[in-house]
C-alpha cells in the first residue's frame, strides 16, 4: 500500500518524539540508579524503613505500631504499599532494610516517570506533547527533590497521574486498579486527586457517571485498610499540620508557563487544561494544611498547563519566537530564576533545574542525614545497652532511625497526625521514672532530663543514661 510522503514524515515525527521520550527516561533512570548509596535524604525515610523492618520481623503488615509510643504503642494507619516494596527490596540484602530502602529510593524516580509517561500517553496520544511535558518536568527542582526522600506521597502522585490517564479514556478496570494502588500508598494524595477529578466531572458532565462508578469501586477495594483507619479515626489529627497563614507561592519557569497555560485554557476551553486546573483546585487543601507540599506533589498538573503555551509556540510560523523559546528552555535546564513569596518572607534567586541536580548527584557526597555520630551511637547501643528495650528521644525521626539499626523501641511517634495525647500518660511516666533508661536527644532541640547519671555529647546528639 502506497504511503504519501507527508504521511510518512508525520509517522517519523510521531515515533521520533516517542523514542526521544524513551531515551530521556532511560537517561534519567540510569543517572538515578548511579546515585545508589547517596541517600535517601530528609527524615521521613526512617519511618518508612522502620515500617518495612517491622514487616520483615512479623512476616505481615503491622496493624499496630508497637515500636513507637513505648510502652503502649499506637495503631499503625499508614497505607502499606511502599513499605512492602522496601521490604521486598531488603530481601536482596539479607533483610537489611537500610540497604533495601536505599535501593528503592533510587528506583522511585524512574518508576514515577514510567507511570507518568503512561498516563500522559493515555491523555494526549501525541508523542510531541508527551515529550514536552516530560521536558518541562526536567526543569522542576521540587519534582526531583521529593524523589530523593523515600516518601510514599511521591509514588502516590505518580500513580494518581496514571489513574488520571485511564480516567480520561474511561477505562474502568485500569482506572480503578491504579487509583486503588494510590489509595494503598498514601492517606492524602489520592483524595486530593479524586477531589480534582470530581471538579472536572462537574464541569464536563459526560464524565460524572464514570467518576462515581470508578470511585466507588476503588473504595470498595480499599475497604480492608480503609476500615482499619476508620476504626481508629480518633488517632488522626489533621489540624496539627495547619501552618496558619504562611502559605508560599512559588514562581518558577514551570509555574509561570502553567499560569499562562491556565489563562489560555479559559479562552479555548481545552479539556486537558481544564482537568489540570481541576487537579490543582483539588490540591487546595494541601496548600492550606501543608504549604510547600502543594508544590511538591502538583508538578505534573503544572507541567500539563505549561505545555499549552509551549505547544502553541512550537506550531507558530514565527521562527524567531520558536527559536527564542527553545533557547530559554535549554538555558532553564542549566539554571533558572525562582521566587518564593509568603506572608512572612520573599526569596528570589537562581537555582539549577531538577535534571541538572540529578546529573550532579552521583558525583556528590551522601545527602542523607546519616553521619559518623549516628554510627557511633548505633555501635554503643548494640554493644553496651542490649538489655534496654526503649530509647527515649526528643525527635520522632531519631527513634525511627535507632529502631532501623538496633531494633530498639522508642517513646515518640514520627508523625503528629497519628497521635492520641490521652493515651500518652504511660509514655510520659516512663520518660520520668524508668530505670535503666537511655536517652538520645538532638542537641538543637534541647537537653535530656536532669535526673540522669551520665550525659555524653556525640556529634549532633546527647547520649544520656539513668541507672
């Protein structure tokens, strides 16, 4: 069958940009894996590795966090999908969850990109548009930062984008499956995306019946964990994260282009723009409660909006505009201007793009908070304090970290959102009177209790003992 030269050119262009997206994905994935042993960063990772350790110890998903709030413990409410993944990775290292966590940490970024690329393919069916969105994500530093901290919210956001793609095509089984996996990953992100999809469905009524059906099916499949959370709802304290008016607004290349795309959406009523705006509106509770978390997990909707003006420019007959835009994008991959405005402060400057930071990671030092002082503490606990069951701490992440390396329980929970103060009286009594008692306190957060026999400074920490 004869193919017209113009048709052949279009096919080459289409598949060429698909190959370009695949090559960019493979490149980013390779660089990410090269960073094995450099993280994870932040403090949240210690909690998630602690849950994975408990899964390996018990041979099942814990319903009760007996390693926290010692001696009473508390219900374990965090959805388990990522913790299971970390536990499975740990089998490759003879059950070492720290090594397993490091492995899954470098797999997070390529896994998320793969899920996002599939979701975008369902939405656009245009290889050039899909490549542009992927390129815009390369500019976003926050998108890459959250994928270095071993947090389920990053994985949940990518699963939500996959669900968004299947929702767009009204593929019931795939949309329900991906949203259910999202629900089993995080207690916040899926509900924000579902709120966004509800807003979109109310605007585009032809989606409303599908939205109701797919959401009901997803929650039915989530019932085993959802009922566990519901039965322990008194432990949830969402308001603890209210930041009381310091809501930051971030202006970057991605968000400024996204704002232009939103304005163009209001003019042309483009459905992909409408669903992106709807998702951002759905994220409004995250902006109110968490501030920066809104920006950390809304990168893809912003990139989809930023696509609109870039795609229009790429079709423009004005070659000067197209060339100038291309040069600006290439420059932004190296360095870009960013401004953050809040009720309390204004910051502005130039920062490297997310892709540039990722490229530099394999050549930098370990960006985790694990230092020589932690290694000394762990060695002391494992050698001289074997009989002590609990380590008292002044920051929750310290207790989780000690549990990962020593198996010792801790008195503080990691997250204030899952805490019932009425149940903590035995915990507070143990801190005051327990003998023998071991205290590991972060210097920056205060000194151990006065009624101890020994206080020793080890790097960033105080180690204190009461006999």
